[in-house]
């Protein structure tokens, strides 16, 4: 196996010079750097990631940029980041986490961006490294994305409520102007249209407290045997809290959420939910960003929508 001495001998420089080029390339001339890079390639020397980065003109660092308000960040982020870090490591990359869109990108190769809003897209368009969004991108944008199949997930939830015999089905969505929120609402409408059922659509902030207030203002006018399809588990938790002050869930009403990472299990009763396959989402995010970083070809827009899973628990009949 080639070592540092082999590189120095091939380049006709000292071992110390080779080490300086590898560890402190900013301290040497471009001519000397090119000479040592060629020697590294010639002898097949790969002592560590830094040498590999030197040869391939990469840093082997991917940034996870979180632009979402931390007060509304779902527990799924912890699991997502663990999976992303593991998949990146398998591909020879490390994970960096940031909340600053304006942070310098000189020492990273690409970014996975989550929690973005419409106002962030202009800034993201100026970033010079490859980007993959976690979350559906606007149709008129050039950004590639990976996300759960939002429309399909709410279709599954609404169909399940119909199958369980709920006579009236309401949708409690997220009061936010983003593609994923619109797709979830569209999933409800598409199934209700299919059966010719009356639609009742409401929206609230993605907080259990906000959903609780919304439902408390309407709870006495709701007829029994109504099912509530909620855009998130946070919202579903608030709906359950409001209903159970007067009624029984699921005896009188049914509630189903969306996410299935943590909140669904701490609710009482535990929530029936649409579970996001976090590991599979992370795997696809890493696959797409690494492909973009390592490809020398012009990249086209990629849309990856991953099928969720219905998890049946105690909040539905």
C-alpha cells in the first residue's frame, strides 16, 4: 500500500512538503499543489478524507440547512438527521448543520434544505453549490426535492375514515401557503369528491394549542360519528384534547393525524396516523445530493415523492 514517502518520492519533494499540501493547501503554490495531486493519483495514495478531497476538488461535507422556526420543528428532524448522517458517512461525506441561509458555502459540497418558505427561494437560487429540498418545491421552480407523498397520504387517511363508517368527515389543515400543505388539502378534496360527500375544510397553525382553540369554538355544533382528518399529528393532538373534554374518542368521534414519528404515541388515546418513512426519505435525500455533487452533467429537476404508511391506533373506531 502506498504511503506518504511514495508520494514524496514520485513528486521529487520532501515528505513535509507533501504533508503541507494535504493539510494546508492554502499555504502552497498552485504549481506545487498540482504536482503533489498528480503524485497522489499516480501512486494510489489515499491516507484520509483530506487527501481524497484534495484530489477530487471536494470537501466531502454536506450541509443540512434548517430554515424552519424551531418552535414548530417536528420530532422527526432528530431521526431524519441521524439517518442522513449515517447515509452520508456510507458515501464518504460528513454532515454539517446550519440555520443560516447566508452562511459561507466555500467549505461544503452541497446542501439539503428544509423548512424553507417562499421568501427563501430567491436566496437559495443564489447558492453556488448543489441543493436538494426536503419538501415539495413549487412547480415553477428549478429546485429538485424529496418528500413524502402528501396528497396520497391524506387520500389514505380520508379513505380510511370513509371505510370506518364516519358519516361526516372534516379536514383540519395547516394555515400556511406552501405546496405540501396544498397537496394534503387536495388529497382530502379528491376523495370526498369521489364519493360526493360534503366537504368541511378548516386551517390552523401547526400547534396543538391552536387546533384546540379552533375546535373548542365549534365543538358543541359537531354531530357525533364525525371523523377529523388532520394535516399533522400536532393538529390532531389539539383536536383530540378539545373533543375529549366533552365527548369520547373514538366512541363519538374519530381523529387521524399525519407524521407518525413521536406525537402520535404520546397522545391519549394514541393517534391513528399517516407515518412518514423517515429512513427512506433520508436515504433518497442523500442519494440525490451526492449524485448532484459527483455528476459532471447538467442536472435536471428531480421530484421524489415517497409513499407513506397508515398506522392504525386508538383514535379511530
